[in-house]
C-alpha cells in the first residue's frame, strides 16, 4: 500500500552530486546571502591576445551554413526531420551517468 503524501511537513532538499547537503546554497534565502551581482553598464570585457589574433572569418562568430539551417527548419516545420529517439535517449543517459559518477 502507498502512504499518502503529507502536505504539512516541509519537503527535504535533494542534494546534487558533489554538493554538501548540510550547507545552504550560497545566495539562497536560507543562507541569507545576497544574490549574485547583476551586470551593469560599467562592466567591460577585454579579449586576450590569443582571442584578438583570431582569423577574420572567425571574429564574426562561428561559421554557420544558413542554407542548411533553413533546410532543417523547413523539415522540422513539415514534420519530415528524422528524429532517432533511441540515440537521443542513449546520449541523455550517458550524460546523466557522467553527472552522477
């Protein structure tokens, strides 16, 4: 027989792999710490010499074949894009195993 779910008791917090379940999460309401800082207009980014020396074709971002992207979008919209659910499931499971080990 299944025990009924009690709504009066607080739910226990489930810890993530590698996380100390005894300590509150930083920035949470439990710890009382302020949330992480929000970027402001005064923030800036400086590129390293390696990043600044990228070839011109990579400075505008990763190379993307817009024609192929359009074909994939069209196939998805028409319901003709092949989806291998077994491969997706296997990949998700492998990633899960990496997280928990």
